[in-house]
C-alpha cells in the first residue's frame, strides 16, 4: 500500500469511527426489535392465509374430481406486457416487453443495446432481486481475461465463444436448443457462471479495455442468463463487408430471485412476439423533377435514411461516428461518412475540374472519365486539409455542401450537353480504418445510376 | 430488548428462535461499524442508520436461506452498499454535498494539523462521484479486492480499476493542492 492508499485507509477508518460514535445503540436496538416483531406478525398472517388457501384449493379439487397427480404444467404464466418499438437500434424491431421491465422507468438505450431492469431495482433493489432484460448487438466479447478479446464474427462464433468458456470451467451451458424468431434462426440456452467473466456476454462497443456496464455485459456468479442468439444482421455501417454478428436477447437475473421462472417465461414470450422488418431496398429512386434518377446505394448507406434538401436538388445519406457508434467523440474510433447527389443551381463552371484550384484541396491520383448511363462522367479523389465551402456547387442560394477538413472525397460529375449536371460524392475521415473499399463501392454506385426513370 | 427470542410475539414459531437471537447478536456486534460504513457512502447520519436497520431486517427475512450463517456479516456489508446506492439514486436529482452534522466531527479548532488533513481527505472522498466513492470505501475501508468489488457492484474488474484510478488521481491532486 503506497502513501496515498495508507492515508486513505486511515482517513476512512477515522471518519467512520467518528461518525458512528454518536450512535445511540440502545435506541437502535429497540427499533430493530420493533421491526422484527412486525416482520413476524406479517409472516404469521401470511402463513394462515396460505394454509387457508391450501385447504380451499384441496376442497375444490376434490369437488371437481381433479386428480392431484394431473399432468404437471411446466410453462410459467407470463407477465402483462407492453408493445415496444426500438428507436435507433441497429436492428429495428418490435416486441412485447413484460411490464415488470417496461415501466415506468424507460430502458437504457443505444444503437447496439437496450436494457430494461426490474423496475423496483431502479430505485431500491434488494440483494437477490436484480433482473435485467437486455437486447444486445455485440461487436466484441471477452474470454477468461480482458486480453482475450473476440471480435464476434457470427452467431456460431459467439456460441463457440460460450463453449470455450464452458471448457475453461467458467460457465455451464444447459437447455441448448434451436428456434426461429421473426423468421431468423436462433439458438436458445441457459448459462450459469461459476466465476465472473467480465465482458463475457458481449460489448456494444469495440473497446479493448472498458468492460463496464451498460456497454459491456458480464457473466456473474450467482446469476442465471437465459439467452437467445439470433442470426439477424447486426453489422454496423462501417463493417458491412464482414460476416454478420448475432443479435442477443437475454435475461440476466439472480438465481435466487423468486420470480426467475416467470421472468424466463417472459423472455420466451418476448421472443415469440418479436418482429424484425425487412431491411430497406438498396435501390434509391429520386423524387427530384430536376433530374430524376435511380441508383443502387453503397452498402453502408442502405442502413441510413436519406435527407432531401428543401430545394429538391440535393439528397444525402450521412452517418456521424459520434451519433452512430459512441457516446462521445473521444470514444469514436470509426469514420463518419456522407454520400450525396446534387443537381447544382446556376451554371458553375465544371466543379470537379476546378477542384485543384481551390485552397485546401489536394488531388489524389488522376482524373478519370467513364460513361454513366451513356453520359460522360469525370471522377476524382480529393483530400481536404481545410474546410472547403461550396466546393461542389450549391443546391440553392446559401446552401452548399462543404468538403470538411480531414476528409477524403470521391466525386463524380455526370454531365450531358443541354441537361443539368449531377454531382455525386462520398466523403469519409481520411485514413480511418475500414475505408479502403469505399471508393470502389462509390464507383459501383455511380455506375448503377439510371436517369429519367 | 429480546436477546433470545423468547418474547418474540405471535409467529415466532415460524422463525427459528436462534435466528432472532443470532441477528440480535450480530446487531450488537456490528451495528456501530455498519453505521460508520453507511455514513461513508451517504451524506446524512439519519439515513445511514436507516440503511443499517433495513439491512438487519433483510438479513432476518433471509436467515433461513443463508447456506452458511458465517456469511451473514458479508451479507450485511453488501446490503449496506446496495442500500446506500438506492438512497443515492432516490436523491440523485437533488443531490448536493451536505457536510456531516455538527458535533459529529471534531471542531477545526481542536484538530491538530494531521487530523485536519485526514478530515480534509475524508471530505474530498465525499465529493467524489458516487461510483468512485463506493470503490474507494470498499477498497480502503472494507479492504476488498478489486475482484470482490467488481462482484459486489456488478461491474467488471476493469471498471473497478478505472474508477479507483480516477478517484485516487483526484484525491492525489487535492492533496498536492493542500501541500
């Protein structure tokens, strides 16, 4: 223990001694006795009520001829539910959420996790009563140690991760069986931990160190996890080239929770009611009367709703890292990006050709020309070292996309004599991981453009 | 007060006589220490005493469920931590630092310099964010390991380390400022 730690320990013990010195022990003991007497009276009353109820039940059973050895009903009744629709979650869904979790305290939400808690536990959770209902789209999970970090590749990879933890005698898996929820294959199982596995359940973020809730979820001794591993596509916008990691729906509750069986039945009921809408079609159809067109979007943009400017000449698909991935810029390890198409106003002279003349812009590689739907298109890649306003023209007076400092932009200027040009571009954080294939995806999207349809 | 449970009133047959006696014995042995622990986690003495009463009441309810009665003290410690957290949650919207009640701490005039430093350090601990404060109290008052704290608080060991690091860094800074 270093000097600071020694001082801390001494200060805490001194203060605790001083604070408790004023305790009136006899008065406190009398209060405890009073509380225990009340408890015993309540228990006594309950015993009588239960006994009476048992007598009545037996009498009724005899009257209607019900045999006591009738088949055992092993399905717990489910709690009342409330319909829930996800907001901003990476896999949109609706489901019936049990009322013990659904209200009145709202869930903790994020783009890759939704957490409901036994409502009593938001304010006053006694030991043994904790119960959390979690929908998680994990990106990583941790093994026996925090250095044992698994980037979750698929549902099967996640199940292999659980099996490995069982082989390491950290978890016991049981009741493993296949199922189908909302048309997606799934595996359902129960997990009991013999010791804590921090981050073992999975993490919404992709951090390497922080395994703290609510971003990261752990297996804890003394708890039971009832888990569905659903093969739904939860890939984030920046990793669409990889295999889809799974969607997890789970209950983590204290093993001693008297409501545990009901809670498990509630989760099964939630799973039976879950609905996952089909992802939007990758083809975009412009509503613009200036230059109607269709195109097949780059894969990441299919996860984003388009924003159309009031002018009707500009449409963009945009993801900012801070809003889509992390809660703060400091945690933002993935690139923001924007894809846009604009039919600029005015007769700006060749916006792409004039890019080299603009301060703060560096051309990467060569200009190239291609045909897009039988029209001439000039392609270029530029890096902006300063904000460059109106670099590509404006869709209306005072409304001009900016090439932001620190971004790389691939741009195509599609023109035909006598018709307004169409500028298509995509910008991303220069040098950010996962951006290597963006230029090729962009070119493919541009080549898919069809005018006048 | 009833120390052996013989005058426990109606219904005492539903609890083993020994459970009441055992809980009472634990109360006498640990009440003062537990009030000290609770006081380190919440900002007013009355609430600290209430949390301790709740913990013993909860222990009594669950006595028959305890696999090993020797774990009762740990159960009480943990109940205090959970109880304090619930208290803080209930007050979180209006929470502000409330100095300890007059007369509980020695007056500044009577304190020697070293004692004053200790007092200032204790006050600085009270001003930490609640989770950091919990980690500091569990680590340096109850002498729990980081793994134990993680289990108690339902977080990862990494999270405990992070809170402990931030807390000690903040306290170190305060101490340097006093130097």
